[in-house]
C-alpha cells in the first residue's frame, strides 16, 4: 500500500491541474472574440464639456518590475497625444494611487519626484493640475511627504501636484454651470490594510481614522449639490484583477455611494484596465496600468478588461459622461457613454 501512495498523490495532483486549466479556460472563454462597443459621438458645437485623464500605479522604477520605466513613459506619451487632440483634450488628470514604487518617497527632496513625476509628465506637456490619492505602496516610506508636495513650487517642483490632505474633495464647473464633484479617498486608511497599519505603528498615528473618513464622506455627499459625483481611491470595490474585490469596501462604502447617487468610481491597485457592469447606477472603472501590468479575468460582471498598459479618458457634459480606454500608444480599446440618471 505504501508504494501506491506516491502514484495516488501524483494522480490527484494531475486531476487538480486539469481542473484549474478547465476553470481558467472557462474564464477566458467569456472574453468575446471581438470586443464591440459604441464609439464616442462628437459633441454638437457649443456644448459645454470638461475632460480628464485617469491613470494609476505608475511610478515604477527599474528596481520594481523590468520595463516599468519604459511603459510609464509610453503611457505618458499616449496621454499627451489624447490631451493634444482636438476631439479629445484634457483639462486635468486624476491619479488613483501607488504613485511611487516600490516604497513611496522619503521626503519632498526624494529624487523620484523628478525621475517619475516632473520629468515624465512635464509641465510643458501637461500644464494642468494632477489630483492625487495615496496607494498602499505610498505608505511604505513617508506618505505625508506627498501631502507636503501639494502645489509646491521651487526649482524642481512645478505646483501641479494636488493633494491637500489624506482625503479631500474638489469640484469642476462646466461653462453651462454644471458642477462635477470628486471625492478623493484614502482607501488604505479605510480598510486598515497592512501598509497603513505598519505606518500607524511607526508613527503612533491615532486609531479611528477609518470611521472619521467615512463620517466625513457621508457629510460631504449629503451636502453636495453637484450634478455629477465621482469617487477616486486606490483599492477597487469590484474588480477581476489579481487582487480581486475589496470586501470591506463592498460592505461599508458601496451602500453609501448608492444612497447618495455617486455615478462612477475610479480606482487602481490591480494593474489592468477594467470596466465593471454598473450596480444600482454606480459605474466602476479600474485604471491601474500606467506602468505595471498584471492579468485580469473576464467574468459575468465584466464590461471590458485588458491586461496591458494604458489609461482612461473621460468627458463630462450636462447630460452624459463618456469614458474611453486607450492603450499606451493612444489606440482606442473600448468606450462607453453613460447618460445622467437625473
């Protein structure tokens, strides 16, 4: 009997491997052979609009993943092409965290500010504000340095980095007085992830930050008179990427977004491009492939998924939100137009 045991274990392992392959094939088979979508229509002349770029997980570094720096510059080049085209353009950029790999920055003098922000998204090519949030990797050195860099201007800093606090809100107003409001969150603080807990331990930061942020968010959402409301944070609520969904956010944050009529959530963390089918009117976009790339599965809740470098472009009017995923060469991959629910 003892001699049969290795054979039995080998057979069991073989069957398990076949099962995994079958499951993976089933996931891949859900991906359409040809991805169809409705291209974004041109706006009638005189229509008030504002456009912005969404990108994340970008501050690579050759010590992080091979080719990361090259991919970051290619994606930045693609972003510039879209910003400069008359049919697209961009008024500002929104970044969804993990701004500097692998361990954030040490101070406002850290060389990564030049090598991975100022010299990549140059002021000449991107003369516009960058609205930032923190990612889990940003907590591994000094996340407060990224707040201290907020609108800093000196011989190196160009004042375009916008992060006045751990979490904050800002508004943008169209020419027809339509208000768009963004609620930029610190999802590490919300879910108490390991990098945030390590930071708390190092700095003796007080407990209760998650509850305070949630209370702040509900107050801000309740007081908002914006027609369009968007949430920006690092961790995705729903995603089929490597890290998957974030259960705490599903349980605690998602109901709040439904209650107060948030139309879209922009996140990263998973290094892919992804659109999830809307839930109770809330659309979910993952744009975490501005330098690093991981696999992503197609599942029943997938509208679009791509395991390659790229970014998201959005355009807001009084009545619609257009969203387009581009690869690193500014080639359109997928698009959707979302009418306002009124």
